[in-house]
């Protein structure tokens, strides 16, 4: 390189000076500068900007010269998404209208299919590790939920511990999971599942009568006809976790959404018709924290607050309303699980939710045994040599297909301290609605491994 390399950057600032220097260099010289290596934060930022530039370039070419199909294939071959990770989150969550031509040529990394039993895989030629890395980098996370209430005389963030993840299950995978749920519902209707696995009560009023399926344990919502109290009924058997659900658990652990030390071993499926709801409650402490809920079919909202009010059949009022995008995963822990109650008001259309929870060891069913398919599942870790956009944490974490109906017999197998926060007049504690425009990708520089948990849900 030639020129006066000892000159100082312009007085306008370091950024302007650096850009000014780059403009004086030739292409080969810029590549030489970058080849010496840059920090991970800058690398992630640069990759996002390169994706944006390439997509704009490909979009311009395809709109003038090529068909949408050809453009999408070309984009996939280059291994870039239709939108940068941050742009993709904003586009998906805000559901903003897009130009029809631009939409036709967009290919998102989140739509890549993996060979992990959830979608059947794809034949796009990319290595499985690369595909999973691309998918993982697209996952969005929002965890800065804040709503201040006075609890036992202290200003407390009752939403501490809530996290919302998006782009965990793509369109094709959602379709397979929903098909699995409907197949299980048909099995229950035909008597092919254990008696307490499937429940379809009579809809005697608005908000009453949603269909439920329980796997891993039998949970009692209220005192039953045999006098059993609310909680896990240890001497009652239900069917084990279906294979599709186990694949969902594996992905959520591998992608740092759930900690391996709290890997779910039970779940409950809720199938809502229009008008169905879930009343205000706090999940029973027979289950550990964190636990999670995955949403399908219809975007809905969930209300939070220490004092939720019943307004009418299926209608509730509370200070916090959080929208749950289709395919999203809501994590509940800390105050968000144990101080604030939550409820789902009457839904406007068909909806499915799957809530995954780990049972307290002291409450396990008497005939329960760990599922070997889930043993050894660990969060993914990529070394810097892979040049992954995923920012790795320095400390170690603790270890951790559609469903076809088998024969009936073959399916069976043997309060913590509150956070004291600034006063409510300093942090606006009025009615709160979560926004949909702040889901930084897990692959960004602020990505962190999940922290450990305790039974009461406190985080460390």
C-alpha cells in the first residue's frame, strides 16, 4: 500500500476518519486489511451488512432479469437470507406489508429444513451443521420485559424471568407439529390413548371446554372425583411424550432456549376453538422453573399481572398484554412465573399451544422412567474456527416426523426474594403492551447462554 499512512484521521471523528481511509484503498487493499482479523462483534455486524447488500443486489438483478424461483435458488446457493437477522425479526414480528415482487424473491434462513425429525430435511446440498448454524442465528429473543408493581411493600418487576423467542419453528415444521397434534386428538377420540391422556369436555359455556392432551404425567387442575388434590397424580399413568415432541425439546435445549438441567419430561397440549380461554393462574410447583409454551395456528395474546380480573366468560383484564407470534416460544421463570399470574383470553380463531415442563423429582409418577431419547442432549457450541456468527460464552453450562398412531399397547411405556427496582414513577408502570420490534438475533454480539435455575425460579 502506498501513501502517507502516518497521517491522523480527520478531526470529525474516528469513524469518519476510518471510512475516509477505506475510500482511498483499492479492493485488494481492503481485503488485505480485513484478512488480519477483526473482533467477533465487528464480524457479526459486518456479516449483517454484507447480507443486506447482497440481498439488495440479488433482488435488483432478479426483478429485472430473472424469475422469482431462480432468484430464490440463487440466494439459497449463496447461503444468505432474504433479510439480515435483525431485519428479518422486524419484518416477521411487525407483519409489515412488503412489495409483492420483493416478497416473491425473499428467501429466509429460517425456512431452511433440518434433518432432525421435525420437517423431514431438505436436499439443498448444505451440510447439516451449516444449516443448523444458519437457523440458530435467525432465532430472535426478547427478555427485557418490565412492569412494576408494589409487592409486599417493594417496587417489583413482576415480569422478571420472561423471555420470548421467535423463528424457532418455521412454517413447514409448524405444519408437521400441528398435523401431529390433530393425529393425537383423533387417537384420543377413538380411545387409543390412556384415559387421563385425552380430555374433551362438553362446551357448556363460552371459555369452557377446550381439548387437552397430557403426556409424561397426569396433572389434576382441581380436586377430582377421587379426592385427589391439584397437582401431579403419582399413581396415575398417561402416555409418554410422542417422538415429535421430544424433537421439539431437543431443539429448544440445543438452541439455548431451555437449560439442559431443566429439560422437560412432561407436556400438556391445549387445542382451542374460537372463544376458548385459560383463566388466571400460577403454574403448580410440582413443576420446576423455567417452563415454556409454544404457540401455533393463530397469533394470540397472554396477560400478566399480580391481580388479573375476570370481566366475563372468557374475558379478563390485566396490566400486561404480550402478543405470542405463531411458532414462538415463551419462557416463564422468576417473577414472571411465580409472582405474576397469567391467562389467555378467549381466542379469536383456532389455536394450539404446547406447554413443556420438568417435574420435580419428588413428584414423579411412581412408574416414571427417564426417556433415553432425551439423555445426553446438550446446547450447541461452535468453535471460532467455524467462523460462525454465533457469539460464544466463555463459561460452561451444566450438562444436560410426524407421529403415526401405534397400537394402543405399544404407545405406552413402562417464592423467592423480589427484585427491588427504581420506583414506579421513574419506570413507567402503567398498562403495558409488549412491542414486536425488539428481537435481537441469538447470533448477535449480545447473545448469551441461558443461566441456571432453581426450583422457585430464581436466576443466577
